[in-house]
C-alpha cells in the first residue's frame, strides 16, 4: 500500500506539504498542489479518511435524512440527484440515512449521521415535530438544516416552500377562470405537504365565497393508482365537477387516465392541475398543468447555507420559496354561468 511519504518523494515535497494539500490547511502553491495530486494519481495512494477526520475534525461529508416513503417517485429522484451533484461540486460526499416510518426512526437516522461525524446534516422530515427539530438544531455543534418545513425558533436553519400559498394560488387561478365545482385529491394526510396543499385549497374557496363541499374531496396516496381511484370515487358518487386538483402529478396523470376511460375529456369537460411539475408533465396528452416546486433552487440554497455555516457564517431569516403554476393544455376556462 502506498504511503504518504512515498507520495511526498514522488512529488519532490515534504510529507507535511502533502498533508497540507489533502487537508486544505495552510498555503501551498498551485504548482505544488498539481505535483502532489499527480503523484497521488500515479501512485494510487488512498488517504486514511478516519485518521484525517480525527486530525482535522472534519469528514468532508454532508448527511441527508429522508423517510423511505419518499423514495418511490420522481420528486425524490430529483431531490437526491441535485443534492448529490451539488454536494460533489462543493468537494464533499453525501451520505443518505433512511428515516423509515416513524419519528423515532428519523431520530435514529439523525444520530447515525452524527455518530459518523458528518460535518453537517440535512433533514427532510415527515414525522418529527417542528419543536423537536428546533431542539435538535440547538443541541448539536454540527449545522443542521431542515428542508421543506418551517421552524419557529431557527428560521435560518430551514429552507421551505410555502405549499399552502402555492396551492391557494393554483385553486384561485381555476376560480378566476370560471370554475366553481373544483374537486381535490389529497396526498397522504400524515404528510405535512399533503396537509398544507389541502389547506390552501380550502382557503381559496373560502376567500372566494365558495362553500366547501366534502363530497369534492377524496384522499389519495401520491400514486397514479390512487389518483385514478379518487376519480372513480367522485364519479361513482355522482359528484359533478368542472376542475380537479391533485396533490401531485402522479395522481393527476392517474386521474386523467380514469377520466378518459370513463369518456370524460380533459380539459373540455374537466380541467386538471397537478403538483411538482415532473419531467413527463408537458409530454402527456393533454400536457398537464402543474405547480412547479423549485426543488433545485431549494437544495442549492440548503447546501450553500450549510457550507457558509461551516465556514463560520451566520444567516438571517430567508423568505420561503413559492410554487409556480405552469399553464398547459389540461386547463381551460370553466363553464358559463
């Protein structure tokens, strides 16, 4: 096995210089760095990461906790792709820990990353309460950033999208286009995002003096199958609606397929809006109108803020992100009254 001393001899520098290059501590000229990295590549040297982390108190890793119920689907794929790519761009490695199915298991996943000495941790929570996450942020020296939830006491440690307002705006657009009978397929109601999107729907109706009808609300589970089942429930119950909002695009696409199977055309008879603006949304027929959640921008903000904190900086409160309704062929004006 190649040693650091052998790398130093090959590069024509001291062992201490190789150590400074690898740790990033102390000044080393670019010419010397290039010689050291070339020697490392030629010799196949692999530094002892554990020894380096003990010496520098840094592991060059960021931890990410996500409950595994989010793994299935396009949204998580986009989130993980951008998190991994942006972490790599910062010269660090991303470590994923499974939050599984409960608050206790989310706590265990966070502790696992803390035990690995991750320099900082990102939490995409589903079960942990806001109060508990506020406590976690204050209890640990490593920076902890919460993604897609708003903290009460540590606003600089959260990056979130205002799901409620984003949903409100989408429903308000339908109302402005003349729709009054607007059906809604919820996400899983143990999900904060699902709850917020349903709340935005209700608030939009209330602000426009449209009575809330419980028969227009059906529960989904984020999947295309549950979107199709939601439409089937509405039609079987004889509910009339000119527009439908689904809490994600997967359910919206499932809903459109079932409408087509039942001889109901989109958008001529029912306009449809989804959420997340997944890559396939513009390519289904008709092209799906969808609320675009700025996942890429949120991940970028999260990682940049963590790196800034690791360098000793401090953030003040940051305004939330907001979804943007992408208007496409699945949406037209409502029936004349």
